[in-house]
C-alpha cells in the first residue's frame, strides 16, 4: 500500500511541477544577486541574503528562507490536502476501501507519501540551491561564515548545520501537512482542505505580527519556523529551535490523531 | 457456512433528520441473480454502501458472505467485487496502470501474477485500449474499466450499481452475457438499478425499494401481476370494438384496452371476425403502479 501511494505521488505531474517551482524561485533570486551584486541591507529582506554574496555555500539556508513563508507551505498543503479528499473527489477512495484497504492503513500510507514529499521538497531545494550558490555566487572555498561575526565554520560543521536546517524546516512542514491531512479527511474537496490549511497559516502569520495577541503567540504554528536561522550562529542558539521542534510535535500528534479519529468513523459517501 | 450471500436485519441509516434506509430486512441467497430495484433516492445506494462497510448503519445488522459487516470487512471484502455509483480511476494514468495500483493496494496483490490478473480482468470486461490515459476514455470504456476492477480478484459476490450506464446496446448485451456466465460459474450477482428492464433482463429475484423501505421482495414475475386486461394492437380499432363490445375500456387510433383476462379468447374472437391484429398482450401493472400500490403510507 505504501509503495503504491509513493508510486502515485511520483507519477503525478503535479509533484514534479511543485518541486520545479520550489527551486525556480531561489534560482531566479540567485541570478539577480549574482548579476547586480546588490544585497538587501542588513536587517532587511529574507535572512542570509546579505551574506550569500560573500559566500555561496550559505545559499541553501537562504533558499529555505526564501520558500518558507509561502511556496513551501502551499505546496505541502496542496499535496496533503489532496491526499484523502482528492481520492474522495475522484471516487477512487471508495474503490480503495472496498479493495479492501483498512482506513487506518490508508491514512498511514498517505502520511508516509506526504512525509516523503516534504523531505523531497526541502532536500531538493537545499541541494539545488547549493549548486546554484557555489556556481553563481562567490565561492568562499569550503565552510561557511556564521551570522555571529567573523568566525568561519569548517566544511563538516557547515554540512551538519545545513542538514539540521533542512530537517528543522521539514519537521515544521510536517506540522502543516498534519493540519492539511486532517482537513482532507473532513472534506470531499481537495481544494477546500488545502485552502483551509493555508488559511490557518495565514491567520497564524497575522496573529504573530500582532502585539495584542502576544499571549497566544508561543503556540502559533508558524511561530518558530524561522528559528532554523539560529542554527547558523556561533554558538548555536538552541532555545527557539528546541521550542519549534516541540511545538510542531504537538501539532503533528494532535492533528494526526484527529485525522485518524475522524476518518475511521465517518461515512464515505463520495 | 451459510447459504445467504447477504443478510440484512432491521437496517436503518439516518442522516440527521433524513432517513435514507428505514428498517430493511433482506436476504440474498448464494448463487442468485438478485435485483435491487427502486427509483432514484429510494435508498439503493446507501444500502449497497452499508453492505460494503463504506457507510455505517445507524441501527440493524448486516452480514455479507456469512460474516458481520463492517466488523469483518478485512475478511469479507476480498471476496466481493463492487461497482458503486459509477467507475472511478486516476485520469492521468492508463487503465492498466490503474488496475495495477488497485491490485497492489490490497490483499492478494502480490507482484507475481499481477500482470496476468490485470490482463485477465481487462479481457473479461472487454476493454482493449493499450496505453491510452483514462482521461481520454469514453463513458463506456470507464464503465468497463470499473467492471474490470470489480472482477480483478474473482469475487464470490458482485455488487453492481447501474453497471450498464454509458454502454451501447451491444455492450449491454455483452455485459448481461458475462454476468450470466459468471453467475453460472457460482458468483452471486446483485444488480441495483432504477430501470425495470435492466433487472428483468438479468435477475431472477428482486427487492423493490421505495423511500428507504423494501416494498416487495421475491420472484420477479410476481412483482408485476396481471391486471386482468388485454392490450390489443390493430389497424381497425372500430371493427375490433364492434366485435368485443362492452369489454373495451379504452380506444385509440391503433389500439384497444380490453377488460378480459383471457388473451386467447380475445384473439380468437378478433381473428374469427376478420379483424387484423398487430399485437396482443396481457397487461401487467407498471412499476409505478406496483410502488404506489405496495408502499405503506400513501399520498407521498
């Protein structure tokens, strides 16, 4: 079942189109940076963009920061939101269930497929942007600078921190995927589930920018997304990274349980 | 082992204030060709969905192939093939790939033998379309693909909801012949339809649903009793009326309705008098008459 879900995921033109769009944006940004050598002023614009001009090896982190606000969560919400509701919409859900595939098993297979997509997305973004970074932008010659002044990290430490940020962003996206997957079991329209998940993220972003909502801000799903930036400080600033991991874990567990409880007890009328 | 393929007791399904299925009792013997007949919205599809464990009953019990549903779905459903509310497939894949995915998804779907199973199902359903994607299929081809999916694992019980949808007349005939063949080989066939002619052409037994209740269950021939009248087609209705006299109830330009249960007698009198008879048949109640006559609680 898991294999056939992965087969379906990888055979969908949409999967490859989203991955292509995900790497396109950072690549376009890199071209402009390389062509003009005009970086955003410090403290403005996307994280790392000032630093990558001096060292292209930092570009994977910058690329993650570029796609993190919109592109990445939207593509994850599309895939996860469509996972169950899309099958319902097509009518294939009823034929899978009478094949029979147990509902819990189907949901687990969907979760695995969505997780693979999330990992694929962050790894592809980081990998492609690394190549783009060192070929288009200045090659600092091994290792990366940190955001804490002049100290440079060696190649090994640099790789560790880049992998760490890929995993952290992936974990954050799994939180998004869980919300979308839950909504996907509620609705018979993939579009509705996707838009629902995106609305949650937009609402979270709005509240995060609102000082009056400070009391709930530590619990917002988007609150610690950018904390991966702290992985590139020397020494690493773990506080927000740890909180981000823990908060996403709560979102993942709660929404997956809700999805399971709903999907295993509801009538399939589509 | 039981000799009932489907046994339903006191089955009720409510959606909020709407009662889709209302206290149904139903027994479908193993090896029969059974028709579920009823107008749209009569509860056929909800009933079929409950048999398959897609929709959960509000109350009552369902057992399929001798095991309770939906509790034993994992054991029962591998022996059931179904076509519910039209076929469904992934449009961006070929029909063959769709079947391979479906085969791989469930029990008995080992890779070894998959190609043979898929090819056999496609051949049985009469679908030969090469590598064309499902989005380029006609309605009839999709229907055949859905049928192939239902036949993929040689089921003991086939539940088919409106299977002739989109098929052309020769396709419909092929399907009927196929279902009869499968039935003679031991498969129980349950056909749900809103068309009496569909059910008449295939089934030996029937349950008639209306407003979520079974208003008739049993032999098909007894479902539509004779009305005691004879329908006569003739090119000379006036002459026929003169022969038959007061027994004639209705006259049109080319036919008469005669209040006489004896078809042979009517025929003999007309022929004896030299009236040309183009058609002659004992009148049966229409399905609508049966439904309104049998349904509890009139005025709906």
